[in-house]
């Protein structure tokens, strides 16, 4: 009888182990979608940077999603020298604001570009993310959305690289 009892205990243990592993497989976390670009602006223009490598009132024009952007916006202060931990606020055309945190890095030469920055300018890559906002802009451009731009800087001003867009 002891061998019959042993077989039943083994069968019960095997059944519990199998049920436990099935439970572990069934409990999986859902995939999280990556933030996506929801607004692009066709042009950025700003006065020449000051001695602190900042330009005030960088104007964005040709922006998509007019209900959230009003078609244009102004970045209060834009840093134009390499560095990290910068913050700025975009004030959209009567639709709210978007707060961003970003870094600026010198751009590596890209020989595949057909429309690079003009001669006598320096090219920088701006990248970061949205950290907050207000109004209709905040509803469409959520926290965590990526921010990117390729900018051209010289003593006369700041523009986006020809053919590129500022993305939120």
C-alpha cells in the first residue's frame, strides 16, 4: 500500500507543479506603446544667441495639429550650446503651453544629408521629452512625448536645418 500512496502523492505534486507553471505563464504584463510624435513644426527662427548661448523667443511656424498649437508657438529661452538638463516652455498660439526638458549635442557630419546647415553655421541636435503643459496642447502632447530638432546656429541667428522639422 505504501507504493500506491507514494504514486498518489507524486501525481498530486506533479499536478500542482503543472498548474503553478501554467499560472505563471498566464500572468504577463501588457506591452506599453512608445510615445509618438504628434506635432511637427516646419520652421524655427530666433535671434542670435547671447554670451550664455541662449536665444530668446524662438518662433515656431507651420505647426501641425492647429487645435493644440494654433499653427505656431514661441519657445521662451532656447539653449544653443552642448549640454544637458535644459528646460523650456513653448507657448502655443492661444491654445496652451508645453514644457520640455532637453539636451543639446554637436551634430556629427552626415554625408547623406541633401540639405545641411548653411556654411559658417554650427549644427546641433536637440533631443528630450515633454514634461508637462496646459490647455489643449497638454491634451494632445502628453508627458513623455519625444522632442527633437536639428538646429543651425551662427552670429546672425538660429534656424532649423533646411528640410528638417521640429518634433514634439
